[in-house]
C-alpha cells in the first residue's frame, strides 16, 4: 500500500476550473490499494458523486476530518 502521507492534494490551492480534472488525474494514476488524501475548505460530496458516476465502484471514500474549516478525505482505489 502506498504511503498516503506523501500523496496529499490541497485543492484549496488549485484554480477552481482545474480542481476536478486535477483530482481525477491524480486518482487515475493510483494503483489498487493506494490512496489520495484531499484537503478542501468545503465538503466535496459532489465530487464523490461525479467520481462514482464516471469511474464506478472502484474506490472507497473516508472522511478524516469534516470541517467546518477543513475537510480531509481519503480516497482509496480498490
């Protein structure tokens, strides 16, 4: 399994129009069992639905922190 400490993506630092494409790009290069931890300033639940719709049931989604100022989500590729 990958070391998720080094696989953190702070999406608050990304231009809004590039956020989802960047997240998908990072997710797509994960190997099975590897994780990506997102840092965001709001609940990215719409991203969950978009990821499920476009990639299917190939990931797990775990909230590590749920606001109000910081949301940390661990996305693991199954």
